[in-house]
C-alpha cells in the first residue's frame, strides 16, 4: 500500500468538474484507490463518494492505493491535485 497526503490547491475544491477529472484519472489505474478526509475514507473511483467528502480548497487529503500500479496511481492523482486540475 502506498499513501501520500496532498493539499487541494484550487479554490473550489473537488466540486463536480474537478471531481470528475479526479475519478477519470483514478480509473486509469488497476489498483484500488481511496481518498480520505478527516478520517473518512471513500473509493476514489466513485463520483458520489468523492463528492460526499465535501473537499474544499486548502483542505489536506490522503490518497491511498493498493495494487500493481499503486505508486503511479497515487503520484498521478497527487500531481493532478497539485496542478489545480489543469491538464
């Protein structure tokens, strides 16, 4: 299992559009991926799960992955968040 904490950079946080980008990126990986905020963990490949966390800009979240490409998955999602969802 690979884990990394990241600070959400964009002001709006993970609302509908950035959350969709996040889910699409998470689905590129084979590993199981979770995102955690305030000790509440959800499937990073679930739009409703991610939206239910209510992640706003400036919030720290942890990304967990377990599987064959776990390091790439976490690093890819962290990079997406750090760049403010600009691809």
